[in-house]
């Protein structure tokens, strides 16, 4: 018997609240300079959706770039080597220290990164070195060593009341271990993270289209990377959030909500 509660794939336009086709969504988002596609990191369906967007945009904009939260900017020379086809997968994983930094199963991202390499698409590392945000969330910005401060973005916005309320609600839902019990430090780390990635988007945009792949929390309600990158560039953007349950759909959280049957089965290593 068919499961009446099974999730059916559907794309909902936040503007109308109605389902739209993939082609209709692409025609709209193709007008933007930056397209953000979120993810639950361990959900294979979300990564398949990201690849579908990349493939479709590449057909009309072969000079596009893909910015990824999964790599820190310090690895840009390695990412350039990957795009140029100068590295195989084993060397790429070793040189980016994938399993020391990102740690999620590389298999979830393999098809995306293979498509990028096969088509010589510019791959951009958006993130700050991964050891920095935890230091701030447990000790505050002032505690950061000078060697780490050189990686900070020029501006860190701590004044967005909507973003603060959004993250405070998340903070209160969790029992933060390892000393993460001060919201102000936690919030400073999150804002640093967002502004660092937004600064990377602005630095690498170069008047061409960019698809940004990042966790949904960095994209939801546009508080994180999208608004902060826009303040730096004034470049128009669109946001897409894959979700696994239509009952969780919040039309204020993105331009498009992509409901997908969950394929989350990989654990962080």
C-alpha cells in the first residue's frame, strides 16, 4: 500500500506560495548574480538537487563559479589545481585535509566536484580556517591569537536583530558542550563565519554568476551569507532551501523551498 505520508518532491515559490516547475525556478534564479543552494550536510538528496542546479546553470553560463562552504580560502591554490584537472581524488582529499576539516563523507559531494572538474568550473573556497570559529565560540573574539586574526573579515556585523533572534532560539534548544555556554561568544563566532564567507563571495564574484553551496542555516531567511554578501556587492541574489518535510515550509526563509524525500544516512566521521 502506498504511504500517504511519504514526502513528494516539490518546489514551492515563496512569492506565490504555489508549486512551480524546476524550469520555471531556473528561469527566475538565472537572472540573479548569486544563487544560494542550501543543504543538510548528510542528506544525499540535497546534494543531488545542488548538482541539478549547477548543471542547468552551466548550460547557459559556462563561465560561472561555484563557491563552497566546505573549503577554507587558504586552500584556493589546491582548488584551482582540481579545476585544472591536475589532481586525482586521492591527492585532492589529502591536500585539502578533507577529513580533518569538513569530515562529512566525501561521497556525498563526489558528483558535484567531479562535474566541476570535468567542466573546468572555477571552484572557490569560501570558509575561514576551520579552527577559528570554535575558538571564538568558547573564548570570544578578544581571545583570538594574532595569527588567527589575520583571517578575520574586514567587517563583522553583530547588529542584525533578526539574525540574533534566529540564532538565540537555536542556541536555547541545545545543551552546548565544551564550554559553549555564552550566547554572545556563540553569536560572535556565527557572525564571523557568515561575514567571512560573504567577503569571499564578494572577492570572487568578478561580475559572473556564482552558485554558493552552504548549510541551510547560513542561508535561511537570508540573514547569514546572502544579506552580508549583498551589502558588500549590491549583486542580486536568489536562495533555494531543500527541506524534507513540507510541514516545515516557511515561505519567509528562502525564495524557493525544494521539498525532497530525505536520503540522510551518512554520519560525520
